C-alpha cells in the first residue's frame, strides 16, 4: 500500500518555488510570452515536475522495492536519489527523463510503514510505503559444546563485501531472472535459526538453495560481469569455490559451494551461460547450489526476480 503525504508534499512544492527563483522566473516568462502570443502554452507547463511510482504495491519483508521517478524537463544533470532512514539509494536513468532506485528489505527489519524521501531536480517528495510481515521458517541447529562451525577468513569477507558494494552505472540484465540450476529448491530465502536453543538474531538465509546433483551445471540467471572468482585454496573457507556476478546498478549475485568454475573475473556473461558446477565446497553439508541476490548491499529474496521484470 502506498500513501502519499500530501500536506508535506504541498509544503515542499511551495518551498521549491520560493527557493528556485530561476525556475519561477523562467516559468513566469513563459507565461508572459504565452499570453502575448495568445497561445495557451501555459496549460502544458507542469505543476509538479516530479512524479513517483512504487512497485510492488503490497510489499513484504524480503521484497525489492522499486521506485520509479519521472522528471519533466530536468534542469540539472544530477540523478535523483531516494532516502530512507539512514540510507540513500541511487537512482539510475532507465529511459529518457525516467529514473529508478531499488530499496532492499530483509527479515531483520521490522514490518510497518517506511518513509521515503525522493529528491530530484531541486524538488522533494515524501512517500510512505507499508511493508508487510512475512512468516519465515525456523530451523533449530544443535552444535556440540565448543564447536562453533567454520569461520570465514578476513580475505573472503573482504572480497565478498567488495562484490556486494558494487553500484556500477551500467545495467547488464534485462527481463526476468532464470533459474541458475535445474534442481528443486531445497531451502527458501529468509529462514531463521536457533543455535542450541538460542535465537540467532542476525542470521537469515541470505539466498535460496537448489538441490542439484554434484557436478550439475550452474548457469547465470541474468547477464552481468563476473566480478568475483574465489577458491577454497585462496581462503574461501565458508563460501567454498564461489562466483560473483555484477548485474549493474547495485544488483549482484553470488553462487557458492561450487565444485568447478568455468569463468574468470572480467568475463561478461549472458543469461544461461555456464558459470560452474554444483559442489559441496566450503561450509556445506552436501552438494547444493546457494544463490544469493544482493540489492544495494543487502540480501533480498531472488524469487520475485524470477517472475517479475525489474526494469
Ligand atoms: Zn544456502
């Protein structure tokens, strides 16, 4: 559900007019010239040059929010931005005068109303979006006392963090994302865990697992540039042999626990192109593919990207 804060909006527009003296003057001039020429060109002048649309209309935790921004006759060359809480998300031009920003949501956040502030071309628009709760499955893991599981190395954490932080202006992907492996989905996104009866409040399953047979092909769900190839021998203790793809504009994918890797860093891959094979390398208890999809650094549910086109 999207509600627009109209009072605030009106105030912002008023503020915009008083601050943007040049705009007023230019519009005033157009108005004057229009009257002199006796042509009703003033009728086509936009009252509100910043239009915002959000999808999906009823988001749940784990969904990717897409904020579509239209600017009529933008006067500056700077892209709009969308701010929410402490974070500011970049908007990229996807058509003439049309921009889009993605906002990730995760199971670690609270459901409820989220305020967004869209800034573009000297104007500000405040929006509120209701993000609904979602029941994520819970797993109970019991580890023997003193056994904490495999710890990631500094090196693998650094390399993976660099991948997730990418905000490449180029948009590589187009249309819906494909399944990266033919196996059935064995673990969905967002599963929460208890370890020895204690709720792991920072843990959620950051992706989806496919139970593909060992050695079965792992393919690119969408076009992108290979930005990470990591191997157990380099210290990828948790991820195992891993491939990371930069789809552009803050969207990245990671493929973990591979037995084999068929690409190298810098390769530009097409949808369906072979990346490697399913394995059980790293922190894995059996052959499976883990696919994580990251939007502006946070793990979102990849499944909506399989059925809906994110422009
Ligand atoms: Zn997984």
